C-alpha cells in the first residue's frame, strides 16, 4: 500500500470516529440499488411532466424515501427545468415521452425522430443527463416506432397497470385503483399534472410501504428482463413473445 493511501485511510478512520451520528437517515441518490429479485418492489411512473404539481410530488417522495420514474414531455422539460434538475439530483429516473405528445403510430418517421431528439436535448439542457428509456405517447407503438427506439438505443417502457387518475381525478378512487393493481415489480401509470394524484400520494406511499413495497425506479424493476434497445415491455397485447 502506498504511503499516500495509508495516510488517507488514517484520515478517513479519524473522520469516521469523530463524525457525529446523523439525527435521522439522509436520503441519498447514491444509495445502493434495491434488489427487486429479493424484495417486493413497485415502480410508480409519472407521465407528461414535469407537471404543475411536480414540486409537491418531489417533496413527498423525498419525505418517504421513495423513488419514481418521470416520463417527461420535452416541451415541459424546457418550461420547468428546475423540476427536471431536482428529479435527477434526488435519485429519480427520467424517461422520454416525446416533445408534444403525438401518437407515434400516426406520425412520420421524421416527426418521431425529432420528437425524441428534441426531448433528449431539453432534458440534457435542464439536468445534464439524457433519458435512457422511451415511453411512446398513449403507450402506442408498432414495428416502425420500435425500430426508431432501437436507433436511439432505448427500450420502450409501457405499464403493467394504470391508476386511471386522469379519468377519475378523485383521491380515494386513485388510491383504490392503484392498490388493486399493485403487485411485485408492477409499473404503474400516473400523472403529476393530476392534482388529486399528488394530494393522495403521502397516504398511498405509506400504505404501499406498510404492505412491504419498496418504491423504486423502472430500471430497478426491469433489471431481470435484460431488455434490448427497441424492445417493448410489458409486451403490448397481440405482440409475439
Ligand atoms: Zn402521456
């Protein structure tokens, strides 16, 4: 061992000895990832944002040490970059959900590529990172969209179930529906522009955590799937295995 390293270790040992114990656990984005093959995981995903209630949602997620995945629209990453920055700083995952939310299966190849690229650029400008996951608007995809996703190096992440928050806009209904479809490694569709979703989040998170769920990112729950760029997960109905 070099002398430099041993003296650094000595300093580290002293620091550990004299550092006061933290009064409460700190949330750290650098924390080791949860092993979803060993514990119950669930991935809450928020589409179309950053929505106008993203700040409140981020406060709640931080309070309960919960992680989420945000499938952002480029136009809102551009207009609300402060939230995008916070999402990354606080350990959440970002996905690309197009720039203006057109149905990709009804869009030209040039439009799809521009929608994806402009969103990558807007997120990078806001937070210095580029999304590695794509969620096509409305979850609508086909062979052509998949090929473009492959060119961008991104798997397409759909959802195992929805909270139906955009339809009910009711705190109790959103919680009831989400708990009804919650299962290990579920990917749940929600929206941070729905006020009732954000209002009900503290009690929903508490209930999920009480049931033993770790609230993690999409990448945590899909780790075992070994998805390739262009793959869609879960497979849309009617698609071959
Ligand atoms: Zn959407």
